[in-house]
């Protein structure tokens, strides 16, 4: 965008350039290099130029700075919005339009259902702060990650959480006593209870009644046990010869000759 004025001028005292214009000649004034947005307090960083173009082809360029403006326009540039700004040069006013922004962006963190977790105002180029574990919780799900990075925010941004479904896996013994209860991420494998946890007096643990790999639903996994028996061998006088611990279905092995003769 540029604004052009035709006329004569005097050199502003606060502008330092190489060469001095010939004020006896006609020229054009042009305000150029106006950015789409300027942050509050950063007008001098915007790089706006005042170009003096003489009819015979000579050009001089000046930086347009905050100090060159009147107090009225300085106050305008300290507020967010789109403003018409006037620059007086040799008693002639040149108007140009600037858009002033606050230099901050709105960052919203949302869960998998689109429910708002956190809203933050983040300075341009700065990082947003991730919500705490407590804030990002969703019942029945485990948080995995965010759908985009937020270490260099340059625009208003919505960031969604990625979650995995959780299923409840319960391990029971043959009496339906709960040995272990776990929350297992979808597609993952539940952890089998230890030998100590599955131990049951009078029984031998054999296996589980179903698979619990790649869990895709709530599961109740029941232990399969075999009953234990104690077989005692006695002589004719009722004295014990041998004792055998066996499990249901096993063959009983009788006492050896050595055991009988003792």
C-alpha cells in the first residue's frame, strides 16, 4: 500500500539521509512498505518508508518512525485496530492506513470431545503452556499427545488432545475372588497376575480361561485350577508308610519297596 502526494517540502530535522533534496524542484511523496500488521509498541520495527521521487528521476527514502508523528497519532498507534495515520512533511499531510494488533495469539487446548481444557494468550513466537495432567483427563481414556506442536505460536491456534480408549480387565480365581483389576489401553496386553497372586490353597493353577492380548473390550478373565488331594498309605497297624500329594486326574503312585520296609 502507498499514498502519493505531489508538491514541495522541507527536510524534517529528525530525518538523517545521504544527500539533501533540491526543494526548488517538483516531486512526489509516497509512503511504502506498510506491513499487513504491526504489533503494539513496534511501529519503529515495521520498516515503513517515506519515498521522495523527483520528476527528473531522483529518489530519496526516509524511515518513518514513531517520533516523526504527532502525539495524537502516537496514541492511536498504541491501540489495537485499523487506523488512518497522518504524517506531516513540509506542512503537507500524508495519510496512510495501518493495522495495529496486540501481538498476542489465542491458544485453545481441547480434549477429544472438543471440550475446552485451557485458553491462553501467547506472545507471537512464544510457546504455549501445556495443561496439567488433571485438566486433560477424560474418563475412560488415557491421554497420549497433542495433535500439533505449540512451541512457536504465530497465529490463533486450536490444539486437540489425542486419547486412547481404556478397558477394564479383571482377573478372578475359581471362587470369583478378584486377583487383579487393570485399566488397559485399547490394543495393548493386560499383565497376568504373578504366581503368588494366583495361588489358592488346595488347588494348582493351570491357566486362564481366555486370551488377554490386544484388548478391545472390558474383560473378565477367570483362572482354571485343578483340585489337589492328599493320599496316605498305611500299613496293617495304621502306621503311615507314605504320603502323596496329587491333583485331580493324576495317577497315584504307590509306595516303593523301600518305603514299605522302613
